[in-house]
């Protein structure tokens, strides 16, 4: 964008119900590539199509004289709509080779290719149409200005329709990708996907779009597409600078619209909620009929955004409540909140690394792992923190924390039906001290009879316990802990879970 919002004087402000003196919507010209080794063909083609316009868009001609040059120009201009392509140029089949490169090497399936040849014998029509990705075949001997005009209109109409389909597809992909989750990333995908649908309906192609609303510290980008796709959730100043922030803040407060040579901003009034701004990366005039459509889309986007925000806030509250409960019930000074959170994160990393696990397991295990030692609330703190050895009777009492924790969580599950995280927490609390070879406690479970979440937390818990100082010993080094844990594969630890841990251990340690 050459001009930042706010660069123009205040008298450029144009309100939607004011006089119709805003600049016209200057849509970008269609790019048409002429590929022919005869310069005269370029000249004649341009003369025949002088003054051409389709859907209020003129034509910008690009010139290439070889198939190789044509591919280079298409690499530089992937938004080229139509190619007029000669067959015989530097070689007898240069045009046909160019078609293959365009469709396969450049992977450009959108551009419409009109093959023009003065020597049909070198490229029989039926064979070429069947075997190459062309859209029309013209013999130069039969080519009139009228035929050229009609062919270009048909090709541009096809290209325009394909663009609309592709924009819709991209928007739907974002929406579907977001549908399986309810987190910040999926919220961004979902609302940006809806905005991309709006882009298709307004027929503005790949122009930049943003939906902006008031935030506590200034205007915020709640949805975006095009070059601003990565700014969702960011303050407007990150995308449009300080002048853009001042302009959008003024429009949100005072109303009206702002149209300049390179962008447009419209204030959209919404029922039962604050107004939002629609930023379009073009001087686009929105009609009253289009405004009704924009208002409906913006309302849907705002509601989706707020629903995601509500879910995210509920999740944050749940995390805080579980952390507080875990800290209060940990009942040992060395099981700090920091330790519990590290165990949760590491368990989630391991679950994410394991192939074939349920999609929600990393998120759920991060919450459930907080309560692995909740049974400690009934064990005397003096035993848990004693620096010296425990008697056999005292050791048996400490080990009871597994069953005590499971019993406590059973009581919760009896009251709260369908509590998936609590059910997971119960399995972890009961079984995270079981060993893969059946030598653990309290049930001496063997192998895969141990619930997978418990096998995961067991690895995470032992690593953190070994690398943390305890009242009765110093902390192990990272490398020493890994070496020792490797020795216990197949005995204390599930080998597959341990391998997943080893794959994420370095990244976890570095905090990445």
C-alpha cells in the first residue's frame, strides 16, 4: 500500500450518506500475456483490443517472444488472467512445451491459455485440446478482431469465475480447519475464513480486507485477509501505523467512511453491539445493497469472535481453578505450582508427539496432569518432605496417595457427569506410578493395561523429579536424567512414550 491511512487531509473524509463525489472504484486491469516471436502480432493484438473493458476493468498487456520468456513472466506475474500463445517460436513445439511448464512446473491452473497458430499442421487441434491444458484453439488465418474480442471475453469470464471459486474455497478451508477446535488459532482462522467469503461476494478478489473493532487500548484487528492475514488480534497500529490507528479510532467514535486512492474504510453499524470498521485495500464504494450484505457478515463475524473469546476465557478460568486446586492439594513444598505447570506442559508435548493419539489429548492431559498428586492431601507433610529414609510402613502410607486421589476424583465424577478432564485426572492419579513391566503400584498393571495418559505423565513426572532438587537429594543434570531414563525403557517406562519424550526433551528444555 503506497499511502497510509491518515496521510490525506481531513476534507477527504466522505460519509456514506453524503454527495456521490467519491472516486470511482478503480479495479486493477486484467493482465494479458501475448507470446509470439513476431513483433507484428503483438502490435495487431493490442490494436484490436484497444479500449477493451470487462467488468469495469481494462487490460494490461505483457509481452514475451519465446516460451521460456513466457514462463519467466508468469512466474513474476502469477495473477495473469489470459495468455495468447503461439505454437511455433524458438522450436516447432515451443508453445506446447510452455503449456506443460505453466500447468505442471509453475502449477498455474488458473490462467486461461488461448493457443494461436499459423501452422495448424504442427499442432493438430484435436490432439492439442485432448493432451494439453489449453482453453481455446485459434488459427491465425481465421482470426478477426471480433473473434479475438469474443475469445478474450470468454476467457476472462472463466478466469473471473475460477477466482471466485478459489476465494470461496480458501475461506471454507479456514472455516473447516477451525471447526474442530476452540482456541485462539482456530478463532483467527474461522473469522478470517468468513471475511474471505465476504471478499468473494463483494467481488474484490485478493484485495486486503480487515475488520476492526474498538479495544481497551485502541482499535484491534479482529479478522483479516490478504497481506494483513497475520495481524489478527493485533492493534491496528501494527498494520497501519500511528496515523492509521488515529483515523480508525476517529471513525469508530464519530462514524462515517473514508475513501482514498489506495484504500477505503467503512463504519458498519451492528445491532446490540458496538460498530466495527471494514477496511478494503482499494478505493471501493459500497452500495446500499452491498452494505446490507456486509452488515450481516460483520455481525456473524463479531458473534463468532465473541463466542470464541467466551470459550477461551472459560478455559483460562478452568486452568486457574485447577492450578489452585492442585497447589492446595499438593501438600508438599517441593510440588510448587511452577513444578505442576511444567509437568502439564511436558505431558502435553509428549502426547502431541505420539502418533495415533486422540486430537484433544494434549490439551486435556495438560489439565488433568495438574491433579496427578491430589491424593497427597491426606498424607502427612512431614513424611512427604522427610530428608531421611522412610520405614516400610511409612512408605506404604505415602504410596496410598494414588488410591486416595482416585477416590477423591471419583466423588467429583459422581456429581459432574461427562467430565472428561476429571476422568483423565482420575486415571492419571491412580496409575502414574505403575511400571511398564508390572512392578509398579498400586495395582501392578502391566504394559498397555496402564492407561496411556498415566504412562505419559509417568515419564514427564520422573524427568522433572530427577532434574529438580528434593529435600533428600540434589537435582540431576539433564543429560544424566536422560541416560538413566533410557536404561528404564521397557521396565519402568513404555518404550514408545519414552521415545516421544526424547524427541521433545531438548525443545522443552530450551522453552521453545
